[in-house]
C-alpha cells in the first residue's frame, strides 16, 4: 500500500482548485476533492462539515494569497507597473487552458447566490482594487505615470483584464500574458512619463 498523502491545508486547497478546474463549482463534490488529495470524504466532512464549509475555507485561503501577492508587489524592487502586471499574470497562470479557467471562474460567478461566499468574493475584489490603486499611486509618486484619477484607472484596468480573460476563454488566439500586456499598453501606456517602465509595452 502506498503512503497516504499528507492531509495539509495546502493539499486540501490544491484539491479544491483541481476539482474546480475539472468540473466547475456546481458539479464539484466533496468526493471529487477527497479523490484529488487521497483522503476519504468523511475526513473532509469531519474537518469542514460540508461542501460549503470547504469552499468558505478555500475562499479565505485565496483572499490571504491575494493579499500576500500584492504585499510582495508593494515591497518589490521592480518598477510599480511591472510589479502590478506580474501580480495579474501570476494570478491567471492558474488557468492552464481556456476550459479549466472557465470552470474555475464559475466558482466566483455561481457562488454569488450564497451570501457568505459572495462576501468572500467581495473581499477578494476589494483587495485587488486596493492593491492596484496602491501600485498605481506609487507609480505616479515615482514619476513613472502622469497624475491621474487612480480610482478610475484601477477600475478600467481591472475591467480590461477581466474582459481579456473572457476573450481568451472564447478564443485562445493569444496567450494570456500577451492579452494582459495589451491591456496595460492601452490603459497605462498613455499615462507613462518618458517611457521609463517596461519597454515591452511599447
């Protein structure tokens, strides 16, 4: 008999992620998640009580991970816009292909009918917005960008990237990295001062 896989939070949440990518939110069961990490469904029930319980825990994990990534970007030696772009690119690399990304995204769309899961989704989006604004402000203060409406630019940039994900899901003619480069080039490019950051955007 093979050695049992370690029953850690990291493995559990990776199992949730894999299950979402394979089946989407509505079709994922505790049995699917248990099979991904090599434990019994009863072990998950004992720890999380229900499917909703494990998805609430997964949401909290994603919130913490998102906050950590923006904190790392804040502390990075990279220029602010490049650090911001890296956060977005790293986040979308979780989707190995359009179908998997669409299925995983269903978690954020279909779970909004549950007030607790919706609240977690709002928290995650608030962290993304706050982190984006901080790095944009840092870019303005560092004379990388012209003075601008930070709130508006953050909203438009996030909207552009969200739209790029939908385009990639529908037709993967470009890589996600290239689509995100396009979003930054169109939204951020006109605000740059003297082309000081990231020649790849030119």
